């Protein structure tokens, strides 16, 4: 009724696309907590960055395809980058933007620090800086991947030139 997995794009997140189509058709997504899935984390920050760059690109492909964001949290890194760019450009014209330019990175660092404390609560506190760097790596890579694919496929409309 809703079709199979969309294999036409090397970047589209097939399961997210399928979930969107199921929900749009009135269906429900069932998650069974008894299913065991193996996951192999990336061993380097470079590998993590590549993975999240791909995730961001896949999300952009879904947004272009369905004109839809599945959650507010996916907009946060994008809005943050846009606000940061506005603050940087605006700082050349008015001092109020310099305040924003100080607050935005400070807020990110504080949020990353508090989140790293929470994420590392069962581990040694020595992992907090690495966890913070992981957050930065994931957020920046995801956002760059999203904007890259959005620009190439949305603005330049070169759908067949995206690499996985």
C-alpha cells in the first residue's frame, strides 16, 4: 500500500522514509523491546564525523522529498548555525550582535558540558571532555551534511551527483 524501501537515493534514510510513509497512511510503528540489535560505534572522531555528515545529508534528502521534519530537535543545530551566522555578520554593524556572538557558543558549551556530565554519569568523569567533543563532532558534521545536500539538491538540483 505504501511501497517498499526507497533505494533510489544513496543518502536517503530508508527506515525513516518508510516510517514517515506508514504514519502518513494512518499506520502505526511498532517497536519491540525484545529485539536485540548489534551496533558497532565508530572508533575515531573522523569516522564519527563522516557518519554524522551522512546522517545530515540523509535528513536533507528526506526533507526535500517529503517537505517535512520529523521532530523539532532536528531543527536545533540548523537554527543554531543560522543564528551564529547572523550574529557574525551582524557584529560588523551593531554591538548587540557581539553579545549574541558571546552567548551562542557559551550556551552550546554549557549545554554540552551538562549533557556530557549526564551521559558520563556511570563512567569516569575523565570522559566528559571527550563526550563534549563527540557532541560537537556530531552536531557540526550533521549540520554541514544537511546544508551540503540541501544546497546541492535543493538549490542546484543535481540529484544524481550526491555521493554516499
